[in-house]
């Protein structure tokens, strides 16, 4: 039943996922965390939700256009289910907005494998990452993915290595010009502190810690499984999977560096995790086994969410 619905790319899949997420977003804010917003704050939350919903279209576009998965909607399903497991991410507008720009960057990085317009893609990817860093300063670490992609695809061209710095200059001048007009010139100096906001209590919490440990172990198990399966599929897919895994590792590092009760950069790891989870489901040949896996994939997140509500 589930594979019959999400095993294809149909508009109904978007309607199901986005309708659920719309309701779940407000449920998390108003019921789980009991937030109260004024009119201006509520308008801001609606804008953030609009970005979040549009993110799902980008996710689906990236995986289908670059053939990271088959022609199905499993990735957006898993992306939404990860938010059920980590509902706190929906309260962090910085994570949602940063993730939006990082997905745009990921789209350009992965498309570099065609070796067409490489410099333009490097510039675009660097530009989006730097815009994302306006929400999390440590998100600038994702430039490492750009440099790794350059090393993999076209390392001998010296100009490629200089393009990210050109993108940095453009972002700086654009942002600084805007900040001058708004009378907030010191924002960049205040924002890019790169301070470590490690909250030990966050990880010692017996609700947060098991989730993160199991989630991380599951991802790396799927990574190993993916590399074993892709061993006979050609170098292209293996390289792309390596970039996706490295992106997950950076997101995990950000989660260690800046996780607090208010900041939840674990959201930045959801895209690579959803891609590998989709690949795993696609490799299951028997329909009955696939259906069982999908049922558990939906059932377990909601059990976790209910336990969070009870324990909160």
C-alpha cells in the first residue's frame, strides 16, 4: 500500500506529505512546545513554514534530476519522518533557512559530475553555502564539500580553486551594502564568531542522546551497505555517495559545535540520510519485505514522538 503510493512520483504524494507537515509544524509549536506568538512573529513563522514546504520540492528535484534515487517519493517521505523523530528542529528557523540554501548548494555540487560549466557550478554552490552561513556561521564548513568536489572532478584547473573566494567576495559586498543601508554594519563581525556552543546537558538528556546515537549508527550502517551495493554500479554513483556522506558528517559536526535547547542543526543531516534510506528501500526486491520496512519506518517515528510528548 505505502510503496504503491510513494513508489511513484505523483502530485498526491506532495499533497499528503505537505499537508501533514503543515499541521505537524503548528502542532509542534503550539501543543508540544506551547509557544505563543504575536501578530508579527506569527507572520514570520508562516514565512519560515513556506520555506520549509518549498524545501520538499527542492529535495525531490535534486534526487530525481541527478538520479540519486529512482523515480519515487520515498525521499520526501523519509525527510518528513525525520522531522517527526526530531520535532525540535521545526522550532529552529535558522536551521530551516540554512538547510534551504545548503540544498541549493548540494544541487550544484552534485551536478558537477557532468563536467559542464564547472566554474559556474562551483560559484553557485559556494554562493549558496555562504548565504546559508548567515544563519549558522559554522555552516561555512560546507565549503569543504565544494573543495572536495573540485579535487574529484577537475583539480588541475587552478581557477576552480579560486572561484569559492570570488563567491565569498560577492556575498560579503552584497551583505555589507545591505547592512549599510539598514544601519547594521557590525552584523557580520558579531555573527561570524565561530564560537563553540556545546551544551553537555543537551547530550546527557536521556531523550536526546539515544535518538542521536541510533540515528548516527543507522546512517553509517546504510552508508556501508550503499558502498557495498554500488561497488558494481560504476565510479559516478560511488563518488556522489561519498559527497553525500561527507555532507552528513559536517552536519553532525555542526550539531556537536552549536547544539543547544534553541539551536538544532541536526536538520542539516536529513537530506543525506533520506537519500540513503531511499536507496536502501529501493534495493529491497521482495514487495512484502519492502512494505514491512516502510510500515516500520512510519510507525517507529510516531512512537518516538509520542514518547517525547509523554516525557516532556
